[in-house]
C-alpha cells in the first residue's frame, strides 16, 4: 500500500499535485518508500567478487541441485535458484579453491596473514549469527581502506575446511560458491560446532587481516513460503513506466522474488495498488487490500479481497474468492485454517484527512472509525461474535493453535488503557466467543504493536515504537526521530524483554557497523508458524544498512528490508532468546520491502512426495511419501497428546515434532 493513491483516471498533473501536497506522508507503514534506485535483486544480491575456479573445487561428497519444496529438517531444502543439497560425512571435507585468480606468490602471502593496516571491519554477516539451511550463501561484506587486489576466505569447523581465493572488488565483498556453503552446513555439528570465518586481503603487496567471526548452523531448513509488501520492484509493472506496490513471494531458497499479487493499472506512489495483506498460518488463504485514494474509489478494484491459494498458483485481483468495499482486510487476523478473519479496529475519524486517511491514532491507510469485524473469507459475509473487550482491537493476530488472540488497544479511545497496551484473550472458534482479557504489556509513553505469537503460542513478539500510528513514519519535527525495537513477552502475562541481539546489542555493546544510522529501526515482526533446526524464526522489517550493498546514510528512509533472527525456544530465565539477524536472500535491493509472512505451503495429499510432515495434509512424511502418523510422529511430523514424538530428544512444539537447542 502506497500511502496516497489517486483514481486511475487522474491525470499525471493531478498526481503531481497530490504528491506536492502530501509530501512525505506516504513514508509510513504499508506505504513505505523504497530507495528509488530501481535495482534488480538478482544482480546485486549475488555479488561474487571473484571466481571460484581454484583447485580442488569438487564437492568431495554427494551433492546435487534441487528444486523441491523446503522442509523443516534435514539438509538444504527447496528453491528455484540452484541451492545445493549435500549429504554429510563423518570425515573432514577439505575444499581448496586457491589460488583461483591470484598468483601462487600472492596466495602464499595472503594466506600467511598480516596486521590490519587497511583497517578492515566486518559489515555483514554479523558475528554469532545463526543460519538455517535452505538459503543461498550470504554475501560477505567488509570495509577497509582502499580496494583490495586479492581476497582470501578461510572457513572451518570440526569436519569442514574451506580455502577460497578471489580477486578484489570495490566495495569489498565476496560470495562463496553454493556447493561449498552447502557442505559447510552439512558438515556442521550445530551449536557445539560453530563455523569460523576469516578474511584477509592484499593491496599493493601489503596483507591485512585476518578479521574473524564465528557463525552457527541450525540443523534444519526454514519451513514455508515468504510473502511481503514491496514498493519500487522492477518485477512489478505499472503505469507511465513506474512500478506499482505489490505482494511478493519468495519460495524456499529462491534467488529472487515472484511478483505475486498486484494490479498494473496504477503506479507508485499514486496507485491504485494491492499490497497490505495477511495470511493464514497454514498458507491456504491470503487476504489483501486494494488502495485507491482519495476516497478509496470503488472504480479501481475490489477493495478488500481473499484468495484460496490451494486453488490458484497466482491470484488475480479482479477475480477474488470474496471481496468487500466496506472494510479493510489488510491488517486483519486470519484464523490459522483460513476460514475467517477479524479486521483491525480503527477508532479515529479518517474523514478529517482529505487526500489520505493517515489520521493520528489509526494505522496508515486504514479507514475509520471502524470497529473490528469478523468475516467469512470464502463468502465475504460478516460473522457475529461476542466478548471482545474493545471494539477497537488494532492489529489483531490469532495464535497458531487458534485458542487466543492478541491485539493493541486503540490510542486515546479505551479509557484507562490507550494505545500503550497489548491485550490477550481466549477464543472459542465454535461459538465465536472471546473471553478472559489479560493485559500482557503496558508502556506509559511508547506504543506496542504488530504482536505475533510464537509457534507454541506461549510467547508474543511485538514492536515498541514512539509513533501512535504504529508505523515507520517519522514523527513531525521537533519530535525525536522514529524509533522501534522488538520485544518478547509471555502470552499469559509476565516480564517483557527486549530482543537485544536481534536489535544489534550483545552484552550491552552495540555491534551494528553504523549505530548512529542503523539503531532502533526494527518493526513489523512476524514468526514462522513452525520451529526449524531447534529454533523459532522471527521475521521483521528493518531500515538498517545491508553491509556495503546498501549503506544507509543519515535521514535515509528507503532501506526497508526483511531480516530474520533465530529465537531460542527454551532460553534460560531472564536471558535474551534472540540472535543476530541475517538478511533474507531473494529480495530485490532497492525496493521497500515490509511485513513478511512465512507460512506453510499448501499441504499435499497422501502418497505425494515430501520432505517432512509439514508438507503433508495427513501430517506424516515416511520414506519421502505423505501419510498419517501412526503410533508416534517423526521429526517434522504432526504430533498430538495421543501421537507423541518418536525420538526422545524431540518435543511436540506447536503441533509438530522438533528439537530444542539449549
């Protein structure tokens, strides 16, 4: 959703007038601004910085490309980008890709190391990052004085040793080949066996480095498909040669996104566009909102709409499953099975804003006043419900088990509560009844929003920011600049804790390369509906720099990208459960990407091929075929009180068997 949208019949000059009048109002929430660079994702996210044509470049063990869907356990899963699957071995696997493009003499010098005369500093990835399987190799990025003539990368763990030699690049960056990265994952022992990564460079005969970091591999692949809002994508058509807002899709392991849901009738930022969206955790239903401002002109589309993703590979906004022009579904809570939704209540009167309904106290782009309303996603019919503690339940979200809901109380409306409060209630699906309201978080001055349950429904991750529209719009001067950080709190109530490592703080020290410009810029959290590799996985939007591929400067609001952090399932009491985040591969660099949903792919019937029970409607994957769990459930299979996990080390987490990393 771009923040102000004119009718598709508006003239270009009218659009220009709207842009002049509104100014920067559209740099908010669903209407986030890209950096305007229009840069293609595949070119810039794969900055190899040199060849991989050194000696000993073979896999050294079984390896292959794969295009299958990603599961929650095992090796690298899925994608359409040549992500590699490697079978682990108990012996040490050496990979030597030196001298590569360097001379033998240069290789000998650079491998010996030197001081750090070039002032080398890691930019990305961050030290202590936890990486799952199923992703492309990260782009290694650092800063130094001058342009290196050559680069040496050494990666090692107990059963893996990699040496790679590359030509220099400006800015300094290198990507190891996918087979070597997959081998590093396959050979890893997990948390007890971190991967040590060292980089040295040579320039004018002087060697600098090595600089060193350690990373951990979670022994499982990310499960699910990622959908997110984007603005400025070069993959999305639009009018007058300008791309439009859209919902994008990244399949497991993909090297670039697919333009999934959009209309070519509009152009960013004037619209109309389809972008604000929510999904059911089982991946069966997507709901989205088409915006056309001023007035949300019905000539420009269906308004709010739903799509059955089990029946269409690519939805068409002109033929939704159901639609309505009477309400906003973009920020709604979709029930886990996709059967119905609860909209976000908007308490303030948006008619006071002529061009765009961005009134203070409402979510940007949402029409108000409108109480939260329940809808049948298949028919668009309203559903009666009872017991909700307020008509203005903002940014609601159901728990994965469907038994609870969390929401933010509307600011300046609910007496004694206000927009500084998160509430949790029980929910009975059979009777459509809410009950037992519990205040789980309150802040006297800041605004908690975008709350999301962890897969076990026991915790809630939310953003705490300083704006009462719960978005990333800069407050008016002379107010302090926008800030937002992520927190976690027990869903039954208790002490909230800031996710420090995710935010850029470890042991009280800020580790982000440019804290002045990158700190406190994290918002729109969501969580994968299942655990993978012993962790939960939190997705969030951040305005931070992405190494030197996108180096954010002062006042830059266009760096919005999707990041992912491993979250400990069972942390020690009072401990930070988060880990340093990684940039989600496959995004386009140069577009504004926000509010990612990771959901399960539509399930497959009995007898279909699979990688884990997560892929199967029956809940079990045995010998690569879908079925129904028998006496016990394997890792990644559905579990219940009567069908426990087969392995002693597994736990039933959110309805699926999985390990827990301690």
